[in-house]
C-alpha cells in the first residue's frame, strides 16, 4: 500500500531537536529518571537490553524495579542502575513480560506505575493494560501485537492485514485507543490521536533478531524521561520522540551491522554514537 501523502518522513535534522544536551547546571535528575518494569524470570535479558539502551541514550538515571532475577542480571551488567524505589519522570513497561503469565506482585507494580499519570512507554507484555494508564502513552507493537490490542477493543484484524496497510492501522489504533502508536516494521509508522503522521525508513533487515525491540523500548523510554515536562505541556511531543527513537535505533543498526549480522547488545552499545552524531550535527547521518 502506498504511504498516504500526509505522512512525513522523519529525518536526522528533525530528530536533532529532540536530543537533550546537558548543560553545566544539569544533574542526574534534571537529565531525566526512567523507571523500568520490564523483564521476567523467563526473559530477564529483555530488562538488561532496555537498561543498556536507555543508559546509552542520554538519560540521567535508570531505576529498574522489575523481578529480582532480572535485577540481578541488570546489576551484573550495569552496576550504575538504581534498584531502589524512588522518583521517576517516565515509565517503560512490559518488555520481556508475558501478560498471560504475570504474577500478582508484577500486576500490582504495573497498575501502580500506570496510576501515577506519568508519560509511559508500553510494550509487549503490558499492552493489555493500556486502558489503565492515566498519563500520556506511547505503545510500541509489531503487527501481531497490534492485532491483539485492537481485538481487545472489538476491532477484528489480522497481523497480515496490518502488515499490508501499516499506516492505515497505526492511525486507526491511535484514534481508537487515544494513545500514540509506534508500529514497528521495515518502515516504522508513528501516529498520534492528535493527527501526527510520521514514518521512519532507516531500518535494515538485520534488525529482525531477538532483543532489538527491547533496545528500541529503552531508547524511547530514555527520550521520554528526558522530555517529561515537555510532554506534560504538549502530548503531541510523544510522536516526535517516538520517531526520533526509531531513527536512532535504525541508524545504530546500520552502523553496527556494516552489512552483516549483529546482536541486540551490540546494537544498544552503539546508540550513544548515534546520539552524539545527532547532537553535534554530523552531516554523515
């Protein structure tokens, strides 16, 4: 399906405006604190990848509050991660979780986070909780996940139908769910209920590997935490941040791939180079 004329391709020059470069008077709190409830006993690696990506994206602090097994892996990889309860400016929820297998403590923690009214990135195993959110939300599904989300609100569609017309379904989901939608694919479609329509076409087919979606969640969560005050004043900012995260993700993939395969952890480690080049206006991006 042809991308409608009203869709705008998101470019590095636009993304640059959403890279927050710290000043002399900034501290770790003013640079943004991201809270993560991600990972599970079965998929602890998702928590590691999200934390790793967030820390490479320019956030001031990552506060990981997920399951203990995942926390152990996170701390082993990134000891600067904070695992004590405290103030956050945005949430990343659901990566590496299975909604059907959530235990009561995890469900209670997710419900508490959603009730805080903070800007929130909802992924994977928390997509069934969109309706409980009290703050601005951006969701990051692939086609199969979006089909499930829409099915829960009475809209019957298959993953194949969404893949055939991703722009149309991203818009319909944004309008039906009243959230910003980042629909992952070879071309990423970002749609907001306020009418913003953005595409990001910087992906490489090598991105189709386990864990890269968790990296995207970490990048987006960090950007959202860094711009939490701006989102509170203008919920439409979520679409620009989602497109920026997707662009960073795609550019990092091209850089680490160099035409070949790579791991999700390698991808996360390359994010900081792309953020630096965006911030400094590197014309090679």
